[in-house]
């Protein structure tokens, strides 16, 4: 059964599951497989060396799926930042109308994308940042808890609190999806119960057949526990959650013991270049790579279709089971739900037609 949430309605997808942007992982193979399975696949703009290369990757993804997919554009502090506006323009010119933004000072890029009619899902790790993004008029907030892979922020609030804070602070305003720590349908059901319109997953999608990374990385995830991640670069207020391999542990040690406190002491260990190489050569200790605490919940390497369909089934079963726990409702009326509304009318979204959502009341 397709789900009916603000996310599925707006994006024209069947299951409210988004594959978050992933550097060196978010290529057309993965994004198209997620979209073909009924979720929202996402290309990662900065995996491409130039805006022109991104346009080519978008074209490749379009050839692999007739369903909607998005592009992630991450704005990170850098001595020589990429030309974010040029990447945004490539997204717009390629006809993409769903963009996941993340990172610092996203205002100008978000405004550029909004002017072209893009639906913006903005990812943030604190309520303060969520409220700023809400002021920019983003369509969805992606609330990334402390469990998440990658940039966890500096407030260390896990999703059980953060999602309810989002519901309490933003209710009546911008809808949100839950990100960080999700791997199964029980998680999706929990997120919906907490007020989210869907979930965003990174690490779980890394560990699928179609993720274009070395098999050894997927096996390392399957064998890991939830305690096998490390937080690095805390000292520079740029904290990242990484897979707890030899290099990440060494980076934490150097960071803790460094007398100078200089970034140069730790820089060679956290090199993104060596991390990228891990995904190609399969030596999981060659460099640092990103993973979330959810590794403890991952026990197999399914196809994206198997995974998304399993999540759908588990979420339905969980919601049914939890619903059946309420007995003797008596005369108390159910809270009124908003009408399902039309899907994709504002973005000519093919998914709405294909999944047949929004055409009839579900
Ligand atoms: C390998 C990897 C690379 C990632 N790279 C990015 C990125 O470039 N930009 C971004 O916004 N998020 C990035 N993320 C974060 C994901 O989009 C997502 O927010 C996060 O994985 C959610 O937590 P989870 O792993 O527990 O599902 C990355 C995650 C992983 C696992």
C-alpha cells in the first residue's frame, strides 16, 4: 500500500523514504535504484568534479529511472569552495525540481533554487538551524539526530528528543522528515508517530547491492556494532561521525593528545581523498569514511527494492500492531487528518502519475 504523507504527496513518491546525499556514494546507480523502488533517490552534486559533469550524471540517472529523484548540494566551509551557484544552475538547467541542501549559510543557494521552482529539503542538526531554514521558506526540514553519519553538529541531541522538539517548535509550519539512525520499518513507524512525514537514510543505503562502493565496505558495516563509530574534529567544531576503523581511532588519539592543537596534526588522517579510495580499493583501513550508529542495525546487503519493500511492510505491520494496542476507544473521536491533496501538480512530477497517488483519496 502506498503511504500518504506530506512528503509522498509533494514529491510524488510511494514510500516516505529518502536516500540522503552521500559523497562518493550518491551516483546514478544508487539514486535510480532507490527511486525505482518507490523512495526518493538522491545524487550528490559534489561527487562530480564540475557542474557540467553533474549535468551528465543527472542525464545518466534520468535514463535509469522514470521516477522522480533529487540532488544533494552540500555547502561546507573550504579554503577554495566549489562554485555552488554554478552547481545549482546545472541542477536547475537539468530539470531537477527536488534538492536536498545541507551545510553552512545556504540562503543564497536556496533562494536561487526556489526561484526556479525547486522543492527544498534542508538538512539540519539543531532546532536553531531548522528555524532559520524555515524562515527561508524551505519545503521540508530533514532533522538529523546525533546518531547520524557525517556532520552531527555540536549539540549532541539524539532523535528521540530532536524530532519531538521539531514537532513542538515547527508544528503548523514546515513539515519535517527524520534523519539519522533509521534502517527499518519499525523506525519509519516511530518517526511517523513522532510527527515526521518520512525518513532519510544514508548508511543503510550504502549497504545495498546497488551502492557503487566496494563489497568489503558493505561487509564491514554488516559486521559492525552500534558502538563502532568515532567522532572526529570536535576540537574544530566540525564534528563528523565516521566508521571506527584504525585511521579514525588514530585521528581521535592525535586530536586528544596533540600539544599544538593544530589542524595539521590530524589533517593527513582525515583526508577525504584517502576515504574516497576506500570505496574503490576495499581496504577499509586505508582512510576515514562516514557511517552512522545505525551500522548496529544492519545485518544484510539487500537490493534497494528488497530494502524499501521490507521497510514498507514492516512499517505497515508495526502501525497495525501499535494501533491494535488501543482498546476501548469509546466515544472519543479521532483527530481530524488533513485531506490528501494532489501530488506533484506544482512540479509536473511523473511519479504522481506512475504511483497513482493523489488521484484518489487513499
Ligand atoms: C558515506 C556517507 C557520505 C555522506 N555524505 C554526505 C554529504 O556529502 N552531504 C550531506 O548532506 N550528507 C551526507 N551524508 C549524510 C546522509 O545524507 C544522511 O544525512 C545520514 O547518513 C543520515 O544518517 P544515517 O547514516 O544514520 O542514516 C553522508 C552519509 C554517508 C553514510
